[in-house]
């Protein structure tokens, strides 16, 4: 029976993992643009701010409608059960009375210290501030997704380097085993290379875990219900041979201070608070309003005397009153002929019109107006500080991003030169190792240095890409 060697076992495991990978279901591939669009469509904070935008827009529209006159109508019907007073007989009679009332009223404010006009301007500024906050959230989401995406690209390359190193160490293992079997090398060399193989296997697991964690971070940022949903598209990330920073620091700061959504939000809030001073102060002025009303009514008990009819005498009945001597006082009873007034006639006859102008002059209202004006002025001062703070933060952030980009560029160029030099040195070391002029320890040290240098170069590359992306972000470029 043929003996299974260590290298055969490794090859079998690699073949099995490759076969397993081929049988795995093919995942969707998402580009950076796809990830960002998905995040913008499904982010809960962005949805909430979208609702706030609609509310502020409705407030703005309503403040404009408030300039229009109001127009209201009222219609009522009342049923009165019990006694009703007969004006002709001066008696109360049993029955049910129906009363209908109609009214139409309108009013409009002619002057109130320009409060309504300033409220319209303030609500428009609030609406613009809300829209700017919406843009700020979008920008932050874009940056968050981009960072997570770049981290996956970095982790993928590190994992790729680890796998390449593993394949290289397997080749060395096979070579050393042949030399040990041929008794050209000591058995300790084989033990050293086995330990190196185990180390590289652990490195693959570590880098794969980091890659999985990077994907998990992106899934979390996207608020996806399930993990392991897709794989990212690997874009062509090309850096020029002689990269330079195309932006100037003053240029970036100037553009950011004029165009960043955070600054615009702070400016809109400042202008809104300035309008609040005018709105609060408007309550010192008189309010002039114009109003008019039109009313009419109907009652089923409303009757008129019929002069063409005859009056019927019904005799006398004692009343509740008596004379001084105690004799009852009698009342003569008659039935008078009456006619019910038609519904339309009552409505026409009972029309009542009213138009008037009211003037409300504030004299003293517990010092509320002065207090509100002072509070509004303090709010303006607070918003000025907020605007200056926002500008200061952006300036510092841009400066830091610019200096970070400069440092990242320098580190990338330095790492690139170091890898190029170390690669040449390692090639020479590898030739010596193949000729058995150096031992395994020295070779592995050289190999480890090269792998470490390549990893640092990958890190420097993506760090440089991210810093440039931040500068593009502050310059308004996608």
C-alpha cells in the first residue's frame, strides 16, 4: 500500500477546499455604487430625516396659506320639546319646535407687525436647513460605506498575499523533504519548514477572519438582514507611477466652507433665529383684522296673525291669581287665526349681515414680548457660535485630511521603493537558498521581511486611496 506523505495530504486538502468552493452558490457582486445606493435607500436615519423634510415643507406651505382669508359656515338644527309661549294668547302650549340656524363668516388679518411674512421667511429657512441636514447624513453614509468597502479590498489583498506565501512555503516543504529523504539535509530542516507551514496556515485563517469581519462591518453599515449576502466588486485601483496631490490646502478649505452641507445648515439656522427676533418683536404692534358675517334662521313656531279669519271665544278659566278678598281672577280664552310663515320666507326675512374692522393694541402682557425678544437675540448669538464652531471643525478636519494625505503619499512611495529593493534582495537570497549556501532560518527571515513589506505596501496604498477620497469628498467630487 502506498504511503500517504504530508505533502500529499496538504494537496488533498487544497483540492477538497477548491472543489467545495466550486460547489458553493454563486453570490451577487455589488459595486461600491450599488452599496452606497442601497444604504441611501434603506438607512433608517435618512428615512427619518426625509420625514422631517416633509414636515418642514408643510410648515412652509401652511405659513403662506395663512395670508389668505378664512371662510367658515355653520348649520344647525334644534328640536325643542315641551311648552312654547304663544305671543297672541300669552299662554304656554304643548308642542315640538324646530329651529334652523345658518351662518357664514370670513376674516383676514390686515396687519400684525409683518409677523406672517417673517414667519414665511423663517419656515423657508427651516426647510432649507432640514434639507441640508439630509445631505449631511447622505455624505456621512457615503463615507462610512466607502471606508468599509476599502477595508474589504485591503483585507482581500492581505489574504491573497497570505495564500501566496502558503503556496510558496509548500513548495519549499516539498523541496526540503526530498533533500532530507536523500540525506542531503538534516532532519531538523524538515521540522523547521513544517513549523513554517503551520504558521502560514494560521496566517491564512487570521487574514480570512479579518476579511469576514470586514464584510460583516459592511453588512452592518448597510443594515442588511442577513450576512454573507454578496461579494464586492474589485475595482481597478490604479495609482500613477509618480502620484501627487492635485489639490491645494487653501483651495479645499475655501470650497468646503462655502459648499459643505454642515455649514449651510448652520447658516440657515442662524438666519432663521434672526427672523425669530422680528417675529417676537411684531407682538408690540397693533393687529388690524377685517371680518364679516352673514346669518339667517328658521323656526317652526313662528306664525303671523290671519286678519281674514275669525276669533273664537272659548270662555273663561281661573288663573293662578286672586283678588285681595280672595276671589279668583278669571281669564278669557280666545283662539286667534294664524298662518305659519314658509321656510324660504323666514330665511329671506331673517338675513343678518355684519362687517367690521377690529384693532387690537397691546399695552402690557406680563413682559412676555420683551422676554421673547431677548431670548431670540440670545439664540442668534448661540447660532453664530455654532456656525463658527462648524467652520472651525471643517477647517481643522480638512487640514488634518490634507496632512494625512501627504503623509500617506510619502509612506506609499517609501513602501513601494522598499518592496522593490527587498524583492531584488530576496530573489538573490532565494537563489542562494536553492544552492544551499544559506540555511532555512535565514531564508525564512528574508521571506518574512518581504511579506511584511508587501503587507505594509498594501496598507499604505489603501490608506493613500482613502485619504485622497476624503479630499475628493471635501471638494464635492464623488
